[in-house]
């Protein structure tokens, strides 16, 4: 498959990104990355096979929207993710996150000034979770889940509006609250607006202050307190918007939004390992990992185009598919991708593969299904 010249040239371009038309429109590109972590552009490479068997072949019809390339083509799940009636008035302002509780087979969505919305029954049933009142105030901007055998999974969430981090479990009761970090960087008790969290083990949670002073830091889950270490800062990224644990590499993935970079950071060495460049203008909000594959949801695409979702093969260091929910799948509200996650409910070669995404300004949520459609 031959990519258009505009896409090929965009893949090679790195550097400054225009200001984002968003709540944080003052963002500018950061200086060059610290020594030893210069960015390198990810190449584009179409894959004919994937980690699971291809779905049953569907002959393309003109009324079936499809987006993506090669093996990684997706189509909408019609009627999926209905927003509960009592949450509809807040839908337009959605600015949150999505995550999956595989044990209960429930997808959770953080909706600003509502709290958690649950989806089950293969995307058909939904409800507003009745939990701790802390969740219904502010904004559940980024979150993570940590399974515990025999116990409800842990849930952590970053509230950028109230400047707090929450810890609970899937009962969503009795949330523990963590405010701004200690140390000279936050000595004035201001400037903390966390945007995401990531569990790395049963007692470690990382928090990124994406809308504040751009540091990320570890937290003890037991006792729910900061460890006193702090990393990053504006010299690394003006907006380290997302943080994700990669269970394959055992490292962190930091989404450097205005710089269009996916940055890998060694938890053990406490240093940058690899800085991967997306096409210039791809303001990456967050990532999600499934095996060797990373989803990168972007607020905007190149030249301020509607936000894409990139599928990255980590082993090959290549973008293997570009999914365009607004331009190619008909989601008119999907101007800005805010978060996306893999949903693979069945294990093995014959497992189904889905992507759940949430958009911002205007807000919304949807599900996509892997589709075997001829080029």
C-alpha cells in the first residue's frame, strides 16, 4: 500500500507544534529533549497479520464505514455505549477517561461533574455508578485499574479540576484523597492539576501533573502517600498528559502532548529509554498497551485535522494503522480524541478485539470492532 505524500512527509516531521485550541491553549513545544533521549520518528508500516486470528471476512459495502489499514481496520459497533439519561446533560463537556474491569466485564468512563459511568452486557447496558461523592465533583480526567485476586480491583484517578488524586476499588466507596506533592516544586501549595495515573505494581502508583508543573512522581498505595521523588518537568514536556505502565517492557509510557511524542521511561534506571515521534501536530493525550501494541489517542492530528488513534507496534517501532473516527467512521463529535483503550474480552487466537474511545469538545464515547474488510 502506498501512503499519500502528505502522510509520508508528516511521519518524518518532528518539532514544534501549534498551540492547541483547548482548555490549555497556551501550550507550546518544549525545548530539545534531555541528552541521550533525542526523539526519532516512528515509520509507517502496514501489517497483514496481527496477534489474533482475523475476524470473519466481510465484503465491503458502501454503507459500512471502515477506518485503518491492513490487519488493523475497525468499524463502529452500532448502538454501543448508550449514555444514561441522567448523564446526558453533561455529555458535551466530557473530558475524561476509559478503563476496563475484565473480572466483572465492565467498562468504566469518567464523566466530568457526574462521576463514573458503567457499561456492560456487550456495550448495551449503562448506569451512573453511585459511589463516593468525591467522584461526582470535579473531573475524572485519567485513571487506572489494578486487579487483585479475591478482592475488588483497585481504582486510582486524577482530578485535574480539583487538583486531587483518588484511590478506591470497584465498589467506588470511601475514596482516599491525595493533594499536591511535598517538596520545593510545590512549596507554595499551588500549580497541581494531575491528568493521569498508572499502577506499576500492587504498592506503586505514578501520577503525572500534566496541566500543572509537568512533573510525574511515584506514590505508595499502602498509606497513600508520596514517596518524595519527582521527575520530568517543563524541560521534558510542556504537557505530560498521560502516563501508562507497559507490562511488556516494565517501563512507563509518558504522553508528551504538544511535542507529539511517546516517551518510554525506565522505572529501574529512572531515566528515559526511548522517545518516539508521531507525525507533527499529533497532540497525543494518552496511550494503552495490549501486548506489543500501543494505542495512542490524539487530541489533534497533523495540520489541526480531527484527532486520530494510532496503533503502534512497539517491537517494530512503527505505526501500523491510523484510525480516524470523525473523518472516516462518521462520529461527528469526535473532533478531539481524549482517551482510548483496548477491550479484548476473550483470550486466545480467536478473541475479539475492540477499541473504546472518548472524545472531548464536544464529548462522547463509542466502541469500535476489528473488521476483516478487503482493501
